[in-house]
C-alpha cells in the first residue's frame, strides 16, 4: 500500500488516497483506492509532517499484510446448475504471486514452444495439490475446475512434459528467489533429511554397522 497524491484541477489543492497494488486474473498490475485520506493542504494546517506520517503508516500496513492475498472470482463464467471446485483459486493467487506466468512466457520465447505451458502447468499443479492423480485423470477432470482449461488437449499435456522438465531447474531457482523476496527466506542455515536405508546381514563392517534407526529397528 502507498499514499497517492492527486492534484485537484478546480482549486489546485491535492487529495490524498490510500492505494493498494494488485494483479488481476491475467497477471496485469493494477491499483485500487482503499480510502480517501483528505486534502493535503488542510491536513498540513494541524500537522506539517502529515504526508510523511501517512506514508510511513501505509508502509507499515503493507508489511503487516504481506501474507494476505486478494482473490477475485468471475461468476459470469459459471454455468447454471454446474458443480465445480473453487479450491484452486487460492493456489492460483500464490501461483501468480510467484510470477510463474512471467517466467514461462520468457521461457516460451526462448524455446519457441508451441504449447500453452502456463495453463498446462497450472492444471497439473492444482490437480496434484487438490486431488493427486495421473496426468490423464487430471486432464479428464479438468472441467471440474472453475477456470479456462477446456482448450487444453491430452496430447498437449504429454508433449509439454519435455519443456516442463527442461525448465525445472531454472524454475526452481526462480521460485526460491521469489520466496526470498516476498517471504524473507533465510538460507544461511539449511537442514535436510535423507532417505533411510538399512542392511540385513550378519557381517558388520563399513557402512553395515549398528547405528541410529528412524524405524526403531534392532539391527
């Protein structure tokens, strides 16, 4: 959020508004007015530093609301008496906040991919989170999502997997950087788990020795 100062043509004074930035369903940055704060010149009569204070308050409110996400649903696309799932709109908000569509758009220009990788990836991700299944079933059930997935073809889903695999490492790094920027992820100290393994043998040597078992095995 930030304070926007707008000059009033009729009298030359300046109106102050509390404004919020957001992205619409297509990912385009937009602004909306949350509240009119008053006329700057009139407010300055009682506090000469009012503009700086209002700007500081806006920055504080913005930092406190970083975890919030604004979600818009266009019910005009909903068919009468149809049953669809709305759970993915929350996932889509995070998906767009991470700027994945922009990353994929840049990748498609470089790779000249002919597939709609953004919508295909959304379908696969949303399906995997909400109802884990095969890619074929995710495609078959795509009509259950409240979104425009109807134009995707099953063969396009399969053929796009090579593109999605080739961008995996770069996309992972992109997501890491976005999470650092938006959530302040600190990777100065990282813990990770490894796959547990064990040997069943009467010989104890090298790695085949008694040790700590996560499965509480005796040997």
